[in-house]
C-alpha cells in the first residue's frame, strides 16, 4: 500500500490532488487548518484510509509537532511507499521591497520555505531509519527562475525551495537510499491564490492586468486538470527522475 501526505489539502490543488489520489486507491494524510468534508466522504465511500491533521504551517513548533506524529504513522510498517507533497503556499505579501511588514514577511517565509524544509527533513530521517522509499514533491513556480516586480518574497522562497529540493536529491542519491526529491510546477491555475494576485494594485504588482485578462479569457487551468497531471507524475514509479522539475506545461 502507498501513502501520500498532502499539505494544503482542504482546497485548491491540494483538495483536487487528494480527491484524485483517494479515487485511485491511494491512502492519504491531509494537512491543513480546516477539514474538507467531501474528502472524508470519498474516503469512506471507497474504503480508503484518509486522516486529516490540523496544522498551521506558519507555526514552526506546530509543524514539527504534527509532522513527528505523521512520520510515526507513515513509517509504522503499514505502508510500502510514502509520498510527501508539499503543496501549501502563499503569495502574499505582494509588494515591493521597502513596503513589507516584517511579521507578514516572516509568515510568508515560514509557510513557503521553512515548512517544506522542515517536513522534508523529518520524513527523510524516518525513511532512512525504516528503509521504506520516500518521494518528496515540492511545488514550485516559474517565478523561482525570474524576477517579478512585486514578488520578491514569493520568487525568493520558491527559488530557495528549488535549490533545497535539488540538493536533497543529490544527497539521497549519493547515500543510495532510494529516496527521491522532485519539483512540480503547476503553472497558472484558477485558485484562490489567483484571486489574491488579481486584487493587487499596479503599484504593488506591475503584471496585475495580465492576470486579470487570463481570468477573463478563461485561460487559467482548473485545479483538477493539474492534479491529474501531478498524479501521472507520481505514477511514473522507478522512471521518476530525482532532482528533476516536472511541469504541467510538459503535459501532452
């Protein structure tokens, strides 16, 4: 049996991904601040293991506490393979450097960078002790590879996660553990995050009109479409290349 641990599982891509995994028979642990009743009902109907853990990823101590519990469950001998999908993320604050509120900036870095680094660290330690294979998938963005006016925080944390993931892949390969770490770029999706982006002023984010036009022209991908592609990546099995960046843009 396989187990997928999904952060941000209550809505957006996280909810769509969790639903898709449950429907294909993959056991799931969902991490989010709120429960998603539909996911609970799908798991019950299909008799698939699904457990929700409430966690505020902006709280370092809570992340560590919850994921130590998750790791104990994931590697208790019930499952044969474990996936960790660090999907949760925030785009706020959207603004230029010099205008940031320190508390908001700190929360952003905690959710987008420190939380996935912490969860990866905890799960890898348990995977190495148990010798069960672990696949870490960290959700990234094209913004990690270019500078975007008003996104210095978002671009920086995503760039940091890219380097972290690629380094973890290098380390695990050198140690010959069998564990893998990859990046996944979901592209532009029709989610709450896009709504936050469109609510920015042009002074905060110069490309805001472009994002509004994408919505008006119905050019944003649905979370379900992206979830289907991400599941197809997970299903590559031994063909999954550790350290690689997979993207919805590569879908046929």
